[in-house]
C-alpha cells in the first residue's frame, strides 16, 4: 500500500471584504453626467463600505423599475434630466415605493434646493459635481442602508 501524502492548506480571508456590492442607481439622460457621478464616487468611496456596482439608467420607466426592484441601495438622480427630471422621479418613488432607497438629487442652480426638499430626497449635490461633496453625502446615506458597514469607534 502506498503512502498517503497530505498537504496543509491555509485559507486567508480579508476581514475587510464584503459579502455583497452596494447597488447605486445613476439616472440621467446625459451620459457625461452619469460618468461624472461614477468617476466622482468611485467603486469604493469608503473603506468601511462594500464596493459599488453602478446601475446606469437614461429613461424614467427603467429608473422607476429599478427603484421598485428592492435591489438598489442608493439612487442618484439628475434633477435636470429630460423629459423626466430626477426631482419628480424622487417624489414619485418616495410616495409609491415600499422601502424606497435613499435618494440624492443633482441640481444645477442653488435656487433649486427647495425643489429637492419637495422631492423628499435625502441628499442634494450641486453640479458641476465636486467628488468630495458627492462622496460625503453618498457615504452618509449608504452607511444607513449597508448592514455590513463597520461601526465607527
């Protein structure tokens, strides 16, 4: 009978890895704005959050479908999109979607901040997009929804 040879195998796990990715909906009819949001936020805006999977949407029906799916952790909506603006979509979602994810509305003019409040969005980010501001607002909202976020000490 031959000798049985066994090797030791060590499994290393990254304690900071997350079991899932956070799904962020980015709605705008303008690809440049969607690109600016995704570039500004990045795939990992904070070490205590999971990586982000972006869901790009350019039309209102698809945005509403994604918001209703229950698979979105944060929505970033262009308030100036046409024909349906992000503020109207936000208001509709907050009124009609059960467990609606937090929403950030992008606004062109500071005077539109009151409309963003009317839309029931939890966050407002002015354009042009400042990545520092976007990351601050988005990570604050994502930490509220991400059960895997590490608690600050």
